[in-house]
C-alpha cells in the first residue's frame, strides 16, 4: 500500500515539470524531494512488504525525474 501511495505521488511530477522547476532556480529543492522519495521507497523495500512491480515502477519514474534534473 505504501508503495502504491509513493508511486502515485511521484507519478504526478513529470520530467518537464522538473526541468521547469530547475530553470526557476529550484534545483536543490527538487533534488531533495527526489532523494526523500527514494529514501521512503528504500525503507518500504527493506521492510519486506514491497511488490516487485511497484518497486520497479517507482525506480523507473525516479530515474526519469533524476535524469531530467541532470539534463
């Protein structure tokens, strides 16, 4: 359930949103947000209640957002 909530949360943010936020001077704030989401995902995974597909979806989405932040 936590994984589904996290996936919903990060699915709202698009790579274009990240680029726009970066351009507006909020790069460090977005990086912090992504790191926090990643930390939640890792804690959820370590708790042993994770769904492999949801885990994969979360990682794919976070990687896309991180890539947009670096780009």
